[in-house]
């Protein structure tokens, strides 16, 4: 807010003491730091899979400042509107990417974990600062759908006897989920869960077979 600083100094500077002007400069610096922090925290919000949520705490204050009739702060209004727009578009993009990644890998657990994190942020008031009111329900619907699909997929994988064909299908599923550095989403939790359940199925089958042999 250099314009405000220059205006203050040129018109009112002579009426204030050196200490008062110093306090004004400090307040102005803190204000600028707060303004600069907003886009950084928005990036951090997405990079941390919605766990670093300082932006969710800052947005109500930013909105209040942009709406405050006591001050003419066009920079704050512009920042708030820009942040809302960016937040909305990034959330939409994330949901699209998540759906694509689940289709490619069946990484249900990782996707559901991210959707749980987003839902917690919406409960904290994130939805008050997006341009699309239906986004919250879109994430919730996707979460419910993935839980149902995950259950059905695991039932299909574990159903019936272990045959050569079944083993091949298991390998394909694990290959799809094996964590790599080339995916935009992690698949580690999903891989570990499926690996654990398939290992348990194999162990149960072996134990059953061993018990029958000893009879």
C-alpha cells in the first residue's frame, strides 16, 4: 500500500510525531505482510492435501477487511475476490484430477482421505469463500460414491477360491496401486490396504489347507 503511505506522509506527516509515524509504518508493514501471506497459504493448503489450513482461518478476516465501510481498501477487496476465484477453480480442478486418478489406479483410500480433509475444512467455513455453493455437496457425493465402490471392488477381489486367474487379477490391482513418482496423487495408503487384505486372504487359505492336510 505504497499509495496510502505516500498520501499519509505528504498530507498528514507534519501533524504526527516521529514515534507516531514509526508506528504507522510498522502497521503498514504488517498489513503488507498479511496481504503477501494469503496467496502463499493458498498454495500451502493444496500442497499439504488440505492439512495446513491457515488460509481457512485468514479468509474471514480478509472478507471482513474488504467489506469494512470505515476504510477504502480496494486492494483488500481485489485480493479477496481473486482469492475466492482461485480457491474455487483449484477445488474444481482437484476434484476432476481426483476422479481421473481413481479411475486409473483405484486409489480409494488415498482419495477418501483427501475428501475427508476437504470436508473438515468446509465444516470450518471454507464454503463461505468459494464462488460455487454446490462444491461442498459435490465433494461429499464423491466421497460416498468412492466408499461404496471401494467396498464392492474389495468384495470382488476377495470373493471365491484362489485360482491362477484370481492371482493374476490381484497382481494387476497391485500394479495399478504401486506408488510411483509420476502420479499427481499418492496411492500408498490404498496399496498398503489392498496388499494387507490380499496377504490375509492368502494366509487364511494356506492355514485352511494346512489344517485339512493334517486331518
